[in-house]
C-alpha cells in the first residue's frame, strides 16, 4: 500500500510518515517557511517530497521551492493543473498528483502529457468509496474523514491512500492514536 501524508506541519508528522513507510510527504506551499521544510526533510529520509500547490498567485514561491528543495512530486487541484503545467519549469519531469472531490474532473485523457500522474480523490462521504472506485489505477483516496471506520476501510483494501496530518492537541504534542488504529486495521503497523 502506498500512503501520502498531506499537509506536513512539523517533524512529528514527518517522522510518523516515515515510520509508516509512506510514499510521499506533502508540504502545502507557503504553510511553513522553506527553511522549516528543509529542516524537516533533513531529518526524514525515505518518502518522496510532494509540494501541494495552492493559489496561483504563489507561482514565484512554487518555482523557488522547486529550485531549492529536492521535490519529486507536485500536487494541485484538477482545475488549476493546466496553469501549473504551463508555468512550472520542466513540469513534465515531475510526478504529479491531481486533486478533486469529483471523479469526473479526473478524466485521464486530460493528463496524457505527463508520464507519471496520480489522481487524488477527496470523497465527501464514505459511500463514494466503492470497490469499483478503489480499483481505479493510480487513484489515491483521501481517508482522513473516515478514520474511525477502520473495518469498512480495511474490507475495501485500498492500494493508494492519503491522510491529513493531525493538529496538535496541546503545544508540541500530537495524538496519532486514531491514525495508528487505522493503520493497524490496514496491516501497515
């Protein structure tokens, strides 16, 4: 199973992602200073570095991050994919993750120009996560909203999942208990 951790906020998130043998650690553009991202990835070997591209107004920042950081993967919303592809230097050389709440936006014909693309489905209800959807090639399913449904998720046997990083419960402390229970049910831990 491949796992992507979304919105890495600190070293605790990155270490937890590494311990889960995640494929990707995602940093949202401009959520942290680039120096903090460099520090975190310096302590976290293994997962691919994904930059989660947000507002198109941050194009210069995105180019800077791609230049300075060892970025493997770029991630954006389906509706802004063309903009990022046209404006990020050597965009076709990156692995891409394209996000949508609607599978119709993830028509694979729209993304033929890039050799490595994953589609990141952000379902709004667990009913949208059907066995047929799970079998879609290169489809990463965000399971953050359904972590407490461990038995249902385990029965679906997803091959590609993503999970949002947990917020701090108190300053400097995080509770990964729910995520750990889910990963145990999915035989990750």
